[in-house]
C-alpha cells in the first residue's frame, strides 16, 4: 500500500453530501427521459447495457446503506486515500456485473428504484454521524470520508452514460466533479511520491509527484496539465495516456512528465 499523503485534504461533509445528491439527481432526471431502445444500448463497460449501468449507479449509494448495516469497527485503520488502491474492479468484475444485471431485471421502473435508493441514502445520513466507522475495502473509514468516494463513482458513471447514449448530456455537479478530481489527483501523488513533476487539473487540483529534483520556484521543469473529465478518464482507465496525448487532451513537458506507467489508478 502506498504511503498516505502527509497533509490529507479536507472535505466539508455537508458540501460532499449535497454534491452526491446533486449528481445522483442529474442521473435520475436523465433516466426518466430514456426510451426502452436507449436503455438497451451497449456501454463501454464490457457488455453492460445502459439499463444495467443505471442500476449500477444506484449501487453507489446503496453501498453506504449496506456498510452501515455491518457492525461498526472498533477503530479507524483506513484512510480516504487508501480507497483508490483498495478497490478491485477487475477482480470483482463478474460479481459487480451480476449484481447490476439482477437489479436491472428486478426493477422495471428504474426511476422508482433510484428514488428509493436516494430516500434510503438520505435517511441513513440523517441518522448517523459522519464519524461513524464503516468496514470498507480500504479498512475502517468514517462515513464522511466514504461519502467522498461516492463522487468518483457517480461522476465516472455519468460519463459512461453520456458516452453510451448519443445526444445524452447529463450535467456534472461542480462540487462532485471537484471532489472526484481532487481525490484522484491526490491518489496519484500517493502512488508516485516526489516533487519533480507538477500535475495541474484546473480549476480543481494541483499536485506534486514523481521522484527526482524538487521544484521550488519559477516554472516547473516537468508539467502535466489536463481538464477534469480527461483526468478522471485517465485515472479510471477510460482513456489511455497515449491516446490523450495524441488527441491533445493533455499536455506534458519534461523528461519526468510521462504518467503512462502510473495510470490508471483504479484497476
């Protein structure tokens, strides 16, 4: 496990909660307008349909309900920045897909299903303090920290939905996009600690990473810059580093500006 960031970034629980609910609301609004034909379209997630992906989006919030149903750990032994390295998407792919397909089959009215998911999520946050510990794959984490990870899930899958349905343009809540961007940028700094390369994802994040001479003033010799959605696609494996460079989606200058070997962060 990579070492933790020395000064963890702070996230305001109220703003994070609002961001999660706002992004989930954007997805719900879009789902209401989808036709049966659109719900049957394929996605970039290895054979999943749009219907199955929508059902999986609901799982981003039901995970909170499920973990709150487990016995509370006696002490915190995980950190927020452990989470990107603890999830095993590839290893658990079959089980995740199976659950998504089951939920999609069980709920013909997806909007009603998502409405119930949202109601339950809100109720759980209203009745449990942010300090309540959850037994996550990254260890015991406070509820408030785990809710931050939900922004990554929701933003990533909003992008998956937009990519799957022509003309669909689900908006991104600014705070949700900011939290997802920052969490994944900080994870890069944990994975490749150092100060030789500056990674800029305006307007949300700037991190120093990669071993080598530390930059102290003036223009850094190694700079990577991209936009938030491109960064999230790179960090989650939706976009390859070479393709991002070739498509001018990212700029990279300096001999230590090649992030290709470090990506994706989630696997």
